[in-house]
C-alpha cells in the first residue's frame, strides 16, 4: 500500500483512534489537523512558523495552483516541497470544491468542469485526468480524486446525480494515476441522506484507494446534521485506511469527528478568522477588535504557550488591527493554528490514555458554555449515546 497506516489504539468510550501513516516526507500522527496552504503558502506564515505551531501536513489547492504558477513550473523545480521550502507531507485537494463554489462561472459535464480563469480570463477544462496530472506535477504526498460537491439542501435527484458522477470520476482518477508513490483518496458523497452515503461508500470502498474522505459537508447543513452524517459515514469506511473529513473544522466539529473515528481534518477557519481579528481561545472565541481589548495588558489566552500569547497583549493586538498592520493577522493566525494543533495533540494523548470520551465531553461543554449565546438551534453537546 502506498500509504501504510497503523491504528495503535482505540478509545474504549468512543470510536476515536490513535494512529500513524507514513508518507514519502515523513510520518503523520493521527488524528491530525492539516494547515490550509491554498496557493503553496499558509497565508502570512513561513514553513518555520508552521513547524513552530505543530503542523504536520500542509494542504495545497489544485485549482489555484493549476492557474498560477501552473504545472510546468512545478515540474521544472521538482514539486511543491522544494518550491515552498516545506519538508513535511503535502496533501492536494482536487479542485472539486472550487467547481461547486464557482457555479456561475463554469459549465459542468461528464468530461469535467469548463471554467474561465480569474488570472487571465482564459477558458480551462478541469477533468479527473487533468486534476491528477496537475497533482502529479505538484508532487503531493496525498492526492484527491475530482468529485462533484453540491449544496446539502439540494433535492434528492441532484444529490444522486452528483454522487454517481463522483463515482465515475473516481474510477477515471484511479486510471489516470501514474506515480505509485503518491497516495490517492476517494471521496464519499451523498449530502445528508444516509441511504446515499451508504451507497457511495459501498461503491468506492472496494476500489484500491489509499484512504477515504467524507466530502460535501459544511455546505448548507446544520451542525446536528453534520455530526450525524459524519458518525454514520465513518462507520462505513475501512478500518485499515485513513478517514478524512474535508473542509469541516470548528473545534466542536473536530472533537465530534474524532469521536466518530475520523483521522484527518482541514479547514481555513484558523487563518481566515485570524485575518478578520477573531481568535480561538481556551475560554471561547475572542474578537480582538472589540473596544474593551484596547486597554487589556494581558495575553490573548493565559493558558496558551504560543509565541503570540507569550509575547503580546490584547491591547497590542487590538492596536495592530485598528492600524491595519499585517502583523496583527499574522500573530492571530499563529495563535489559532497553535490552538488547533494543540487540541488534536491533546486528543491523541487522551486516546492513548483511554480517556477521550470524557476529555471531549469536558471540552465541548466548556466551548458551549463560553459561546452559548452564539449556538444555533439544534446544536448540542456530544452525547455518550451516540457512540
């Protein structure tokens, strides 16, 4: 198998599992949160910064990297690792989400998605074969098949059509793979319909993929629906290969999905919200641009040992954002990514100790308590009956 994966232990009170998979650029300890580096960079951060906050894997975006700088440069320089000076593992998504999000600017057919480039206004075709060709040029350790993502509120025929095309494209993606050293993951689709998720897993899991992803969530679904489908789908996936929940990533999402037996996560929220002035802390989200922070000569999070919290006050961070200084978003991004990586590191230790169920429940209760006013109807804390 291209991506050897070992499950070391499973939590007795949930389906959370502690594992390791091996890539050409080193081992990855799971559960793992992957930092999103869309354009061969995690915005505002260096590879040294990523190592400092505990990042193991960086995620690149096939759609954006295909348009700029393009496959020829990656082939010439020897791939993304040398290009961005990141020595650890890289996962590339396939461009499927961009096809979904740019619905007004593309035409979808069985062949693929035809769209106009935002860089030079030229027309491009992103097919399963083209996606694999681009990911091969990038040189990522883990590639994703091109899938069709639709809004979770879509009608049943639309969801079924997208799922079935995803299956056909997965077969074409397998056939297009030319470098056996690069792992390839399939993506289970089906929206929030259990019957479709079961059918999708049934079609894809017999195929020789190195791992399986749960796609198509956090695109119109509520938190309760997302949790239900994550738990249901994870049970359908082979236990001997990594399970990846794509693009879903608030701290409660991670804690719930880890309890369901998911191993891998990515999300833009730590950096995206960091650039907007929001920090994830041990006492809930903090908006540093709010007035009271202007006079607080205290750390952003007193319990956090990251360089931002160790060296800078809330008042200083507030000042940077009010002055539109780019150091502010950079410092918050460092903190937020440290917060996420510390959370999954705690989860790994709890699984090893056989205490993940109680650990996650306490964490979720604390998050809900601190952010109670922001919870939507239907949101709830983790229930032991679920696992």
